[in-house]
């Protein structure tokens, strides 16, 4: 009986050992498969994160590109909206206390990328000079062809008695009422 008990314990031990070995092998295989799956998901996740970062960087660059394009476009005059450019020139004069009148705007015949603009600026010397300087430094690509600056004097004649009380002895005396400067400017500006 002792021998039977020993054999029974031996058989149960061997069967238990085999069952645990198969269970261990099965669980080890399941863990290995899960590890491979997690590795594949991790690699896919890393690729998606890199793609997202690249897409974010691309969107940022596209935004910068749009801003740069707007900035570059502001250096050119849109030929379909010349009125905006003329309004800009006239408002530039108003903002500086001068009168700016645009005489002509023409697209050059030989070069369709340039416009020829003629304008007149009137005001005192300091304001006229300031308006010309602002025109030269405006955000548009302006090249001044010529600039003619002259002084315009408004004279009013006044009748003065040479001999006080005598009506026949009078003299016409010119009195300077106002002194304005006038600048005639011709320049080229790039257009779209």
C-alpha cells in the first residue's frame, strides 16, 4: 500500500508538473504575444506622434508663409484696386498736414510690373519735406524718377496812403499773405 501511495503521489506529481508546465508555457506565450502587440502599438503611437508634430510644424510654417505672403504683397500695388493706393497717398498727406493730389496713374507700356504715378504735394516746407520722406520710406517699392520743389507765394495787394489824408496819393503795396511749397513728384511703383 505504501508502494501504491508512493506511485499515486508520483503520478499526481508528474501530472501536476506537466499541467503547470503547459500552463506556464501557455501563459508565457500569451505574455509574449501581448508584449509583441504592445510593442507594435507603441511603434505605431510613436509614428503618429511624429506625424502630429510634423503636421503642427507644417501648419506653423504655413501660417508664417501666409503672413510673409501678405507682407510681400503689401509692397506691390494691386492693379485691380488702385483706388486703395491713391487713398493711401492722399491720407498720407492729410496725416502730415499737406495736400496730396494724384495727377495720374499709368501702367508702363514696356514693363507691366510697374506703374508710373505723378502727384503734387502742397504745404509748408517742413510738412512737405516730411510727406516726401514718408513717401520714400513707404511700405511700397517706390523709386522716385524726379522731384520738383518750388515755393508758391500768395501776394495780396494793399492800397496805402503815401500822404496821410490825401486821397489821390496812394501806393499799391504787395503784402505776402501765405507762403506754400509745392512738390511735383513722379515715381514708379511695383504692381501685381
